[in-house]
């Protein structure tokens, strides 16, 4: 029965999108361009600078890929809707957007946990680090994170595709996600709700607990170091990752685990924007500002580009 009803749904109207405000379009465009520029710069630095060819920066480059995917799944459609009299998304586009959004969310949770374990191995087991985090292990771990996210997303998308909406095609949101779809559905949403709660535990909470355990062990090791310089260097390599973890898991928890009662569309929109749009822009800023090696690689790249430009002008004037 659900399948018979849902086939008549051609598109959803997105009701939480503000219209007639050019500032909103410019703001989202600026955030998107900053996200692409910042994360592309991280990818380029990791690829070009031999000093960044280590497991930590290998995982940071995958985080940058995820952040680019995050923004590209949602922001271009938001920008297109900003130029239309009514914000809409097709039924197939809605499911596709939800699939890639949830896939990136699951993959990032797992990746942040792997990055925490990498820092644990580097600080707490330095003599075994090269073996524990070998190239093969890093590639397998990164591939496992992406696969984990896609499998989790496939479950949510399959369950959502079986919902019926009984003509109610209005979503109180600016893009397609599981919570607004469940609120709009008129069929039994229990399987999707169970899957969402299970994902909160296995895809969200479990990686977070692994991060917490890893950093408790790291903290104990750092405090036991006899040299203050060693403690400072160890803290500096972890601080950026801790900021990213805190920012991501707090906003993700607010997005998926807030009680539906008492929430407003405006609050939902704000939280989702922070989680899916603003956080991917901030991650490269955090890593570039809090990480000495990234700052050094960036200065080296800028100096090299300026020297090349100066040389080109000098040769052109000959």
C-alpha cells in the first residue's frame, strides 16, 4: 500500500527556505566557495608536500574529500532554490540527496574515530607506529570508513523509499534528511525510527566512545612525559583533531537526536546548516590554524607560487 501512494509523489516543497533575500544566496555561495577552496587547498598540500605524506595527513585528506562531498550534496540545490519562486526538490532527487548526506555522515564518524586511533598509536606506541599504521592498514581503514557510511545510508534510503506521504509533500527543511521525511510521512515510520536510533548508537555513539577512550589514553601518556617540549608537541598534534571532533559530534547529535516536541523549523534549519554546511567550511581552517606542519606547508607553497610568478614576469621583461 505504501508503494502505491508514494509513486504519486513527484516533488517536495521545502518550506523552511527563506525567499526574497539576496543576502541568503550570497551567504551560502560564499560559504560553499570557502569550503571548496579550503578543503581543496588541504588536499593539494597533502599531495604535494612530502613532509605531509604520513598516516595523519592521509586521513585528513579523506576528511577534506568528505567535507567537499557534504557541501556539494546540499548547497548547490539550496543556491538553485534561492533563485526560484518556490523551493522544491524532486522525489528521486530527495532520496539521492539523503543517501549521499547520510553516507558522508556515517563515513565521517568512522573516520574521526580512526584518526583518534592514529594519534593514540603515534603517541602511546611510537616504536610500533610504522607497523600499526602501515600504508596498507591506512588504505583499508579509509576504504572501510567510506563503505561503512554508504551501507548505513543505503538502509535509511531503502526504508525511506517505502514511506507514503498521502499527498503531504511539504518538508519543513532546506534539504532532504531523514527527520523531516519522517515527520511528513503518513505511513508507519517505526522501521525508519528504529534504524535512525540504531545508527545513533552504532554509527554515532560507538565512534565517539572510541575517540574518548583513545584521548584518555593519550592524555595519560602525555602527562607522563618528562620533557615539557614533548608534551607541548603532542598536545599540538591533537588539538586540531579534538576541535573537529567536538564540533562535528555536537552538531550531529543536535541534528539527529533532539526531541521532536518543542523544536521549531527555524531551529532545525539552523542546526542542520551548522552540521552540514558550516562545519565543512571550518574544518580546513581549524587544521591550518592549529597545525604547525600545515601552516609551514602553506607558507612554503605560497612562497613557491610567488617566486614562480616573479620569475615569469622577469623572464617576460627580458
